[in-house]
C-alpha cells in the first residue's frame, strides 16, 4: 500500500457529495487541502482552469484529476491506485 496521497479538493459549501467525501477523508485520517469555490472567486477560477467545468467535488490526487464523484467512487479510485 502507498502512503496517503497529496490531495487538493475543490468543494461547494452546500454540496452533499462534497461533505460525504470530506467526511470519508477525515475517517481515513488523511490530510487534504480544501478550496471552497463559492466563497472565493480565485478558487472557483482555479477549478474551472483545472477541470474545464464547475462541478464539485473535484480533486487533484497526486496529480490525477477526479471530477464530480462521491465517497464510493473515491474509495474505488484509491483502491485502484494502491492507496487502500
């Protein structure tokens, strides 16, 4: 198993999937860098520049982009990549 990845995640404060994903990462005890896009125009623009869209959650996980996902899809991705 690999060490926990570097995670940058773009969220919206009212997004249920965002809360679900952040709760999942918290349960794993992993650190992440959260960027809430609705309250910060710079974070919103960074999200659009990075992914070409504005759906959340969007995450950059060790350089790999994951867009518009829930905790189940995140878990599957992390297993596939060897983090779990």
